[in-house]
């Protein structure tokens, strides 16, 4: 019949977005120059370890997470307000970060182990601590437990033990509040704060 949409037999197999579609977190995004360096290093790792390319993180989404604020059906205005107040309360100078090794993180699905670059830097730990205190003062829980600064490159079924890499160094000049649109692989930068 004209005007009818034929979905075929596979319409039930189409991917579904998660119920909790909005993830909110603070992070450090990489600028375009550093994205290119990390992307090139990732290509080398894929070739060296014969990894699949099907679950790559888009280079425009390369980031180091600072604090996860939760997953929600939609972004709650009260959480956004408190998060923006916490971010605005952070005061510290820019700092250098070094990505110095690569390894797989355990956990998750067997075929989706994150392959990550491990980072370090006194400023990175300090920003995490200061932001955590600002979150607590605004009634928000920050990340609990040990802070392992990392940048996810891809997801794979192989487990790779920690290996040193030629260090990637860059200066962090700001941090951001990110709305991750789960199931769509999209990030929306909600707010950016400059370190000075």
C-alpha cells in the first residue's frame, strides 16, 4: 500500500538506545594536534597487536575522565546546576600530562575490554582532588576509590598487559562538563572552564 513503511523482517533486531540515555561527567578533551598524535599511536598499536578496528573511539571523543556524575533518562537540571557551580569553583594553573603506557582494563564484556593509555601528572591528580572537593561542597558525589588517569582508545577481546610507549606529553589548559549521548557515540560539551 502506498505510504506504508516496510520495515522488513529485521526491524526487531535494530539497536536500541539504553534507558539511561544521558551520561554526565567531567573530563579533559584533547586538542586537534594531540588527537592526531594519539590516533597515529593507536594505529601503530592496532598493527603491532593485530587488533580489530570495529570498536574504535572517535578521535574527536578522546578524553581523560575526571569525575562521573551518573547516567540518567534525561539530564536533570538540579545536577547540571550543581555541577556547573562545582566546575566554576575550581582554581588552578595549567599543567602537563604524560601518557606513558598502554594496557587493557579488566571488567566489562569479554569482547569489549577497553584498551587505554595510562596518564600521569601531578596537576592531573590535583585537578581530580580539587574538583572532587568542589563537587562534595555542592552536594554531588565524585568518583570514589583510586584515580587511574587514562584515555580509552578502543574496545577489544584481547587482553594486553601494561607496556611502555613513547611518551605523549601535552599541556591541559581547561576541563569540561560532558553530556555523553549513550548509544549514539556523541559528546556535547555543556560547559568549559579555563585553568589560569
